[in-house]
C-alpha cells in the first residue's frame, strides 16, 4: 500500500510506502516500541505534556457535555 503526492502539474513528487493497518493503533505501538528500545521514557511523536493537554481538553468536554463514567 502506498500514498502518492503530486505537484500542481500532476507530476509525482513523492511516493510513500505505508503498512497495512488493522485498528489504527499500529503507529502508536511502533512509536512506543522505538522509544523503549532507545531507552526513552516518552515518545517524540506525542510527548507527555501534549498527552496531558489533550486529556485536559477531553475532561473539559466531558464536563461540559455531562458525560460521567460509571466508575467515577
């Protein structure tokens, strides 16, 4: 499977090979594996501070929408 990028004249600029996906989490698993093998404590693709920012946004939206999980 691949993605082809064209310029405005229809010329191929780049061809990227991409792996088949099963559930969409493959990129996250690969990034985590790379970080672990490199001895890192976080992934460069999504650092901890960015993850926390996203989670805060999600918590604020849940509060705004009145979503409460049974275990809360």
